[in-house]
C-alpha cells in the first residue's frame, strides 16, 4: 500500500507541474475590445478568406460595375486587409506571459537511493525571459490593440481611396470618348467643307488656297483623332490595373459623359462632417492612443520583474525559489521614456496637421466643383449655342461667297473648343465630387442636408459597392486642385 501511494504521489506531482505549465502558457492579459475587433476583421475579410469569385463585367459597364469588381479584386486593398489581420495578432503576443520551463535532473550517486529520490523536477519561467509586472502586459496588449484598430481604419480608408481612383479613371475614359466623338464630328464637317471648297474652286467661286486650307484643316483634325485614339490603350490599362485585370483586357469607352450628380449639402457642413468622418484622422487618433500606452509602458520600466521556480526532489526535498530583477538601467529607462514622449508628440502633431490639410482639401475641391458648375452652365447655356449659331451663319455666308474660308474655320474652331472645354469641365467637376466622397467617406447619393451622421471611427459607412462591414494608395494623397491635371485633391502627407 505504501509503495502504491508513493507512485501516486510521484505521478500527481508530475501532473501538477505539467498542468501548471500548460495553464501559464495559455494565459494572456487580453484587452477589452479585442473580440469586437476580430469580429469586424472576419466580416470585412469574407470575400478574401472565402475567395469569392469575381463576376465578369457587363458588356457596357458603368461606374458601379467597375467599383464592385475593384473591391473584390484589387491587390492593394487586399494587402491593407491582411495588414489589419496581421496587426490584431500582435495583441496576444504582447499580452501573454513568458514561456514556462520545466527543468529536471537525475543525481548520479553510488548510494543506494531510489530513482525517484534522485530525480529533481521543477517549474520556472523561461530563463531568457523575466516575468513582467502584470500591468506591463495589460498595457502592451492595449497598445497592440490600438495599432490594430488603426490598421483597420486604414483598410476602411483604402476602400474609399480605391473608389476615388476607379471613378477618376472612369471619368477619364468618358472624357476621352466624348472628345473622340466631338473630333470625329469635326472631321466629318471638315470633309464636307473640303468637298464644298473643291466645287467652288471648280466653278471659280473660290481660290485654290481655300481648298488647300480646307484639306490642311481636315488632315490636322484627323491627326487630333489619331492622338486621342492613341490615349485609349493607356487609359484602359490604368483602369485594368485598378481592377486587377490584364492591361489589354477590353474596357469600352462610355457612350456618353455621365450625368452630373447633385450635391445638396451646404459646403460648410461638408467640411465639418467630412473632417469628423475621416478614417485616416481616426487612425491617427488610434495611433496617438497607442503612443500614450507606449509611454505608460515605458514608465512602468521602473517596476521590477520577477523570476520564480518550484522544484521537488523525490521524497527528499521541496523547494520554492524566486528572483527579483531590479531596474538598475536608469539611463536606458529614462531614454525610453523620452523616446516614447517624443513619438507621442510626433504622432499628435501629425494628426493636427492632417486635420488642417483635410479641411483645406475640402475647401479646394469644393471651390473646383462650384467653379466648374458655374463654367459648365455658362458654356452649355450661352457660349455653345451662340457658337453653333455663328457656325451656321458662317456656313451660309461662305456658301453665298460673302465670307472667307478662314472666317468659317475660325467659327468652327470656336465651337469645337467650346464643346471640348465643356466636356472637360463636366469631367473635372465629377472628379472633384469623387474626391469629396473619398475624403469624407460619404457617397453623395446618401448626402441629405442635416442628415449626415458623425462617423466616430467605426466601420459603419462603406463605399458605393461595399465589400463587407468595413472599408490610404497610400492613405494620404497630395493636396491639389481637381481641375487641370485631373488629380483628386486630398490631404498632404
């Protein structure tokens, strides 16, 4: 009976050691909010994890078709998602206790001692890692969670940035198609004028010089058409790059310029709400919170760490030991605190400047949008109708011999230039509107005066064709006007 009891004690002691090691190995001081963040990650990443098949584009795709395709297939967006998913895994790594060591030894002795009495089993922390003060683990876990939340907000921002780029590429395709149609109409008209000039030369009503001018103008117009056609492939390749398709995949030119989308919200409200809803601004706020936790952690370096060890040597002895690691590297601790304070101030300053740049970008894009609206109205309601009337009068006068061919060409050039400028203004107006959507994370279709909810950094609002529950290319873009170069304005880095 005594021998059986001794065997039971031995195995019980070994089981307790192993159980304690397993228990400590699975422990972590996980911060509040981690479960909710993981839920958002799972919801947002279903198309990537489940590898949802991207439906083919229709024969004549519109903006929503391109957006839906891009949200499912764009590699940059997927990279942002996986960065978010990688960041959340830093939480358990930062908040977990160190590894557990189970030392054991067998004493080699000529004495007639039982093997159990010559065996020493122990339980200790990893000799390469001290046991930190519990508040250090909790603080490190909160810091890692804030970094993961910032990565999630940048994934959200990346979706709106992708939306803005796809819309910009679509508007460029639409402008290119409209410019081609206008130039081809011009070629057809100049061809008619060449034929008319040839008849007038044959009848002696016009000089050979008029015919040569008409033929030159026709050749120049055909050259303009060829130049525009040469831009089709690069523009299509840019759209295909956003869609994750081969660069030579077919992308038809839109049949017409898209209808202008109304912006019903007051400019001041857009600036105010857009700044409050910015994912990048919220991400920087999360980074500030993370830097505050890092500063807190650096200050806790003055707290001592520990080392513990339990051991049992058969039925001979039992031992409990420990070690206190004093923070004697005072200069290093002070340097760590100073470094954390500097990093906190840098992040705070970056957030403040980004907020100012964001407001400036809204002002800039709203100026472009309103100014383009004014000019479109002027061209489409006044200048183009007047230029068309002038061309008709000039054609009649030239046919009757009361006007020179040079005057007729000038009238035609004025109409052509007015139509092209109107098309460019309409396109740039839509680009400015897309930029406002991108940086305010609100679709204009959902904008109603007084009804825009403040977005507190969550995952609620999504782009036009949302891919999941959540949504900076880089997260920041250059601040510049949407007109002229065709780039959307955004906050400066």
